[in-house]
C-alpha cells in the first residue's frame, strides 16, 4: 500500500501492525541531540524551528558531503522514547526508526493515535535511492544530527506499533525483562 | 618511513571497509537468503544484499553509522612503532572519511565532532611488516556488548545462557542477522577485546580447533532458536555466525565478553612490507 504525506487521522487509524507501506512525500530527520534541543526550546517556551504538527520524524543521522547526500538509514528508536510524549503533544504524526521500543510507547501510540514505523536497518545505501531531495532545516551546528527535510519516494516502511497499541515486536520481550 | 604509502593505504581501507560488504559476510547472507522460508524475513535479507550492491557500485556507505574507526595494528619484528606511524594512520582515516563524506560520529566532551582519536590496538608478530585493519564499529550493536566475570568452575551451560541472553536482550535493535564475537579468558578488559577480535577473521570457516568449532556451532543453533531474524521479523537467521576467542586467565575467575556485530560487519586489512 502507498501513502502520501501529510498522513490524515484516517490514514493513521487504518494502519495495522505488520503492514507494509511505501511512503511518498516529506519526512524530517531528528535524532538524540535535535530532540534534546526541541525539549530545551519548549522548556523556555520558545518557538521550534519547524512546526511539528502532522510531521513524520525519521530517526536518522545521514552522511553528507558538500551538497551530496550519502547513506541515510534509521537509527535505534528506543533512545528517543523519553522524548516521545512531548513530540506527540507537538503533533508529530509518526516516527520512523529501527528496533523495539519500551512497552510504554504502545500506550502512547494508542492514546495519541500515532504510529511507529520501522525501515530496513543497516541498508542505508538502498534507502538513499528512495530519497529524491534534501535540505537543511535547523541545528546545522549538530552535523549529521541536524534536522533535514527529505523528499521520499516509495520509502519502504513496516508498521511496528499501530494506533491500537499493537506492537510487532511484543513477541521478542524487552531488554529490561 | 614511507608516510605517503601508509596514508594512502589506510585511506583505501577506510573506503573499502565502509562500502564493500565483506565476502564472507555476503556469502553467509546469500546462503541465508536462499534458505529462509519466512517470506518477510527473506525479503529483508534480499534488501541487505541489494544494499551491498548499491553501496559498492555508488561508493555510498553500507550504513550511515560509519562507526568509531577502530584500528588493529599488527607489528612485525622489523617494525618500529612511532608517533609518526600512528599520525600517518590517523591522517589516512581522516582523509578517507572526509573525502567520501562518511559521517563524523566521534564526539568529545566539548561536543566537537571528528574522526579521531580513533582507537588503536597494537599487537605484535614475528612476521615482517605490519598489518593494518580498519574496523568501523557502529554503536547500535556496540551498545549491546556484555561482560560477565564468572567463577572459574562455571558450567558450559551457564556461559551459553549468558551469551544467548546477551543476544536476546539486543533483540532487533542492533540490526540482525548478527555476527556474535565471544571472548573467554584474560581480564575484564581483554576478554571484550578478544570478543571484538573474533569478528576480524573469516566468519564462514569453522574454528581450527574442533572442540571450539563445535561450541561455536551449538551457540549458533541456540541463538537462531531465538527467531529474532532480520528487522525482528523472525525466521531462521538471528545470527550468521558465532566466533569464539580464548586466552589464559587467572585461576580465580573466568571473564566472558560478548561483542555483537550487526549484519554490516565491516573491516578491511592490508599488510605493508616496505615502509
Ligand atoms: S548496528 Fe550496524 S547496521 Fe545497524 S545502524 Fe548501527 S552500524 Fe548500521
């Protein structure tokens, strides 16, 4: 199934854990330090450099040389679990990453009707071919951890946690168990 | 010392390690792809192989996490280890990473990003010349490392349990199918180094010592019985191989270290004889 951004509430609710989706449209990269900056700005009630409403966040720190985008695969999502609630409150529609998340994320996805997608981990050259353009949006000083806007075409995703809180990785247990 | 030669050799190794999937890893991935009958897991394995083709053809990094550039240096009897040699290796690392736009993932306490200081492990051999291995280690998998100081009389089952549990805890976060390096013996620090070194040699050949080989095979089977699989989608391949390295240790203990590598197990080596 193909989907186009922005994802409507209907799109989000229709998605079921395990479903394969090809995404067209726009996603925004942010990983550890960009999230930390978002939280700092929100704490000081300052405006964020981009409106997160209905945006899809891609946990990714790409390779970039000059104007050329290189490898750009997903990073481990669970490191961003602590920021998730604040991001949903800002209106983030979905996140893309790799790996399992804390069980509390199932509840959050259910409560806010949001989705966590995973994509092919460690396949950064393959995923590069699904990105048609990119530009820097904010926090350029963070290098690869800056916020970039990616235009994606048929970007391959699997729904890992759906809006019902179903998690394809539940069968694997958690690292703290 | 032929500085230019060292710099250019290291630079080539940086590019090779980051853009060319190791032949032994690729071979095991192909076997897994052919053998897998969980369709979704098989497709994910297919994407990993396709990724390797694209990375090689377009000189794009296999993974955006181009790792901490770790260097293993094996110095022969005729080699003088000097600051100049270490600096030349660093120069090759810097040039290779910068020229190909590989990510600077090393951060210091001032939040400065760079490719250095890379981590160098120096070993010695009686052969001539020196062998440099560039081993970019991603942190998705490095974060899953485990150490346990066992009693010297511990059973084989307890050691196995600890190793399998390390993989179970890693779940699918560290990009399976994994290559699991195990270090047994030495000290707390050196057994983890052994575990990492176990990942450098060919992983598609059984250990020379048959009892070690049997142990590796039985761990391989136990780990694959976890059915984590590529992207956590299940199937037969949670790991591609298990490699054990051992060393003598103190009579009062038995350190066991586990170093997990993702499917993007990267390393490249070269031996320089005239330097
Ligand atoms: S664990 Fe390996 S394949 Fe996965 S993101 Fe890190 S370096 Fe890449």
